[in-house]
């Protein structure tokens, strides 16, 4: 619905309007945009009511610490100076959606397009993107550690592991170890992987 509303706004942004006449005569786009705005508001109000009901029924202690939870808290604030209206709450949700999703989608789409046009940059982008991804995974590993079981006695360096022992491999500790990565182990440096992962 927000996308449809944005399309209508975009389609009509360069059209001139006569203020008095537009109050009495509405175009199809005016009627559609008002309908979409009401439906969006109704959906947001329904979501807000669910949060409020969850708190009032004892199902939750607060409205939540996410963006919507903070807005609902401000909407329910007893201090008039810090209270926001439902209209403000709905507008903030719409803005957050477009700022957080549509702009990123558009930027990524353009990046893919220019790379498709400028093929000479594709190899360089792949090489550099791999370095960035590898360094991001090193710094912010999705798994803090991995558990492995030695099925038989095995020697790792000077350490002998007996059969059927579980070993925790602490990825996060290894990925931030200054002895392995240098004193700047906590610094984002994709160039660490210039020569690949093995180096």
C-alpha cells in the first residue's frame, strides 16, 4: 500500500493544483491516495492496539525496545510535552519504512545496474567485496564457537586429545586474537584478505 501511495505521489508531483477546486473535485488518484492512507493508518492502529493490549493484559512488561515500541510508548506518555499523536505515529512508521527499505533497495539496484554496464569493474568489485565479506565475518562471526568431537585419539600440535572428547573452538576469540591478526585485530581492515583466505 505504501508503494502504491508513493507511485501516486510521484505521478502527481509535477501537476499544478487549484486549491479551492481540489477540495470539491477529486481525481481518481486523489480518491485512491486517500483510501490507501486510511487503510495504512488502520493497519498501524491495529498493530499499536495489539502492543497496548499485550501490555495491559500482562503479556508483556513494556511496549518493546524496537522503533515501533518506542513510538507506542511516546503515544501513551502521560506527559503532554513528550506525547505524540496517532497521526505522528503513523507518519513516523511510513517514513521509517521508506527511509529504511526503499532507499536501500534503490541504491542496490543502481549499483547492480552500473556494474552490469561497466563490466571492467565487476572483477575488481568481486575481489574487493570478497575481502569486505571475509573481514566482516572475521570481526562479527555469526557463530561464537563451534563444538567438535574427537572420534578417535588425535594430536593437534603438541596437544593429544583422547577419543570421545568434545572440543569447543572459540571462533570469536580466534578471530580477535592479536597473536594471529596483529595489534589491530579489532580494526576493520579488509586488505587483510588481499591475498585470499589462506594467507
